């Protein structure tokens, strides 16, 4: 504990709007340690999410001065905060480890004026009881990356943790070399993970698991509390939410990069944006993460890995689902087997929308798979290909083509597929305009292109944050096509050196 940190006496509901009620600290002390952030030398706000602050009921105009800078850096605690570091475990690349917040401090749970509860976490806030050999700090680049990606994911309509602020610390952290330090303020529905349940089980105390399950139900799924078998209901709703989430990732070409069980949120949010990235050319074997040497978390592996993680979650609930362990295993296995169908349903529904298919037909899956096979064969850009299908797509041109097929004369498979798709659209009872509107809503114009993200991060090394700010502005409206985002639509130029992302720890 660091006693040099001050608690703000001025920060009340009538000033900044913080409203803390820290229910997690009422769980058994096994799940956390009290942990104040470590003060930093010279904090400075470099990014602040004013729109998010307003949506949280915070008074954004009071959160840009020295007081706010002190809070977002951890140098001062807002009134009502009860900072802790949370304990959890995690299967990291298949191997179970006891973990915890090694560089993050949860200030507490903020209640919005609408009654919604959100964790307020400082990432990079210093050494904790779970730091092991880490320094507890974070570098500026990875914190900016998380801010960019999490806000882009949010704008795409995908459940995610969000970023409220990034503060530079005025101190250096040491990774491959000396790097400027930073702290990210992360907002989450909660930080309860599959790994939190694995940690509870590791203590060999059934009451710990039960108390965590009950807390999770009360906090996130109160409509299930009175179910006949509420723990089975908990398993099923987590499976449902992950089937939806992973399908959404796949539909926009997002690669999480490190789907360990400690990086799977129970409430169904995307969380922990380390070596993540987006596809350019479509290839399900794509891996960007430098630490994923075997391709465990490749783009196409994300659905089965999600099911694997959910199986680990189910294992923690077995004593709660049924008193007979064999019967409990049978029940859980049935629930887990349904994941594949649930995922497939969500994914295919989304892919139909991306292609303007307004009715379900038996050959829809075949049509989607043929397109993806062509995209892989001809190394076609994932995002641009789907968006380009809307080009010139009108009732007057539907009988011919929505694209200039002469440009694709060297791609006969794609040309054949395109004619088949056009014929399918022409048979629909709904107008082409309705199909096109659906496609425009589900196929983004811009995503966080890897080279654009890197360019933005590189600019900050010289103190220029305008590139990041412009990128964030473009990514906040991913489905709008206008002159302001033309330069953000192109994939990176071919390179002899494959693009790699790094974890940042």
C-alpha cells in the first residue's frame, strides 16, 4: 500500500460526478488485495474520451485539469474509490497459471445516473501483489493501441471494454529498450473472467466458487437468479454471449491474438487488446502476434478456442450444476456442444447481412464459403471486398453486375461466384435498395488498418498526437463513406517482412 496518495476531498457528485459502490470488495478477500496505485512523476493527459465520460454521467469539463490528471494517473483517488488488484488464473497457450492484476488497479465500480455499473481500472498503475517479476508499468504505445482498438470495436457495434483516458507518466519503462510510460483508464462492465472462476476452484473451497457464481448472476444476469438451475443458466448465457461475440469478431476480420482464459470476459465483452490486429487479405491462418508461434490463436481458430475456454469455465461449475458429478458432466457437455451451432447461426446471420441476403435459403452457407475461398485464393482484402460489392448496386444494374468484372478477369472463381450472387439478389422479393442498405450497415468502410495504427503510434514518439486523434475520429464512424476517410481505406503495401504485433509486457 502506498500511503502517499491523496484522496480527493473536492471530487464529489456535484463536481466530477464519480459515484462509487464497490461490490466486488464484499466478496471473500481471497479474490483481491487492497492496492493503491503507485504515484508517477509528471502525469499528462494525452487522450481523453469526452463522449464516454458524458455517457458515464461524469462532468467532462471538470476532467481535463490537474485534478483529473492526478486521478487518471493514480496520483490521487476520487472520493469513494477502494483500489484493489484482482486475483485470477489463466490457461495461457494451454498451460494453467495463477495470475492476477500484475499492473492494473481497480479503483472501484462507478454507478451512472441510469443505474449502470462499470469498473474503473487503471492499467499500468504500478507493482501489485500479483506482479511476479513485472514492473507493474505500461508503455505508451500499447496503451494507445488499446485505446484505438477498443474504441474502434465499440464503433463497429461489438461489445467491448472501453478507454476513458491515456496519461503519460513522465517516466520510462524498459522493454526491448527505454520507452515512455503511460496509464490507461479502462471501463468495463466487470473484469470477471473465466480465469477468475479457475482461480476460485484452485483454492479447493466450493463456497468460493459458489459465492463468485452468485455474485456474477446478481451483477450481470439477475433475470436468471430464480431459475430452477441457475448455474446451468449461467453456463448457457455465457456460451450464448461468446457465440455472438466471436461471430462478430469474425465478421469484421478482428484477430484478438491472445485468447487465454484470463482474457475471456464472463459478461461477453471483448477485453485485453494486446497483440490484436485486423485482417487485410483474407486468410483464416493469419497470425500477427509475435508470441503465438504455433498459430493457436489464428483468425480461423478463434471459434474453437472460444469453445475450449468455455469448457474450462464449465469445469468450474460442475459441482454447482448437479450434485452427481457424472450427471453434471453430461449436462455441461450438452450445453457446450450447442456452442458450435449457436456460433454458426450468429456467424451465418451476419454473413447473410454482409451480402444483402434478406431470406434464409439452404445454399447460403455454400455461397458464403465460395466467396471466402476465392478471397483466400486471390489474396483479396477482407474489408474492401465486402464493401465494394455495394458499388453500383441498384435495381437498374442488378441484371448485369455491381462491379466491373473486367477488372477481375484473372479471377474466374470470383467472377463465377459474383454472377451467382447477383442472380440470388435478383430473385429476392425485397428491393435491391433494401439489400444494399443492409450491406452498407454491416460492411465497414474503415477498420483500424495495421499500418495506419502503426503510423499513428510512431507519430506520438515525437510528441505528435494529431495522427492518433484523426484516426480515432475516422474510426468512430466506420460505416460512413466520404472524402474524409479515403486515405484510410487502403490496405498496406506488400512487404517482405510480415507484420507482427507485440504484447507490450
